[in-house]
């Protein structure tokens, strides 16, 4: 191979690895919908819609996994909320998703009771949405590695609010610089770590870990609190006072949830 051809080939190879690296760093976009419900009838209507219409349609339109979670019985909002987690590969995929649903005749038919619910018999009291972007060191969501019965699992959804944007960014940095590695080491089977880009409690990050049951969850947090890496990180000056509010939700996945 002559020098000219060698340089050309080298450029092609370099371009390939550069593009592959950039692709690998592409971060998921997440939508988290929280439905507020007031009755068992609303819960049943919502379950039927999500299981039989929304999730199958999401699968048809490129969303491989949708998570549906509810507060465990001991939580004060048990029976009052349903959380729906929808991961997208990009912001453009998120933006196009609703339009695809509205053109999907099977979805419109299967979801008729929810979509065309009467004003005096709505499927929920209200709904709120957060849009998030995956953190750089955990750019893709991951289904939980748990294999035990879904009804026994604890999915822990946490939101850490920062007192200022600067301090919030320091907490994000803390996660990317080692905090999430502790969860991995303790086998907390995280589903996602993300920065909120649109939501009601900004500036805040959100993440979800999973545990076989409450006893395991409590043991994981006990181990986390004494983990040498955590003890080291929490005393670093730039990571102090980065969380003004910790909102913790203890959930379980519905039987029809993908995650």
C-alpha cells in the first residue's frame, strides 16, 4: 500500500472510530408521567389503557420498554399515583411519538375508553410530566436485573433538588464521578440516572434503583452509608450542600410493566 492510500485508509478508520465514539455517547431522553388518581375505578381504567393500548403501541413505534410503577402499600400516596417511564433514543423520537400514536388506528381503538372518556368520568385527576436526559456516565437506561416476583420488589425513585443551578451541577458531577459506581457495586440494579430538563422541581436530578424486597433495600442503603468511596466523596468540599431536598418514592412494578 502506498503512502497516499495508507493515509486515506487511516482517515477512514479514524472517522469510523470517531463516529462510533460519538454514537456511544448519545444520551437517552426520558419522559416520566405521574398520574394522580382518586378511585379504584380510575386505576382500573388507567391499567387497562396502559396494558392493552399504550404499551403495545409504544412497542410498535420503536419504544422497546415502558415502565409502570405504583407506590407500595406503606407509602402515604398508595392507591393515589401511577408512574409511567418512557425511554426514547433521542429528543426527535420523543417529539414524534405522540403524532405516531394519533395516527395509529389500533391504538385509538384499543384505548378508546381512556382516550374518549367523558368529562365527568375521567381516568385520572391530573397528570404531570418530567422530561429528562440521561447522565453522561449512564447514557442508556437498563432494565432491572431482578428476577424475583414483581409484587415483592422495591423500585426506589429519587429526586435530588439543588439549592442553586451551580450546586445542582456539582451533584450531577458527583454522580458521574463515582456515586453511581457505588450503586453498581452494591448490586442495586439501577434503571436510569438523569438530569431533568423540563419539570416542576428544577433544578433536580432523578434516578431509580431496584431491590428484591424492603429488607434488601434497607441493607443496600446501610452498606452505602459506610462505603469507603462514599465516605471519601461526601467530605469533598465541592460536593457539600448540593442537595436541598430529597424526594424518595418506594414503588413496585405492575405485572404488565416492561421494566
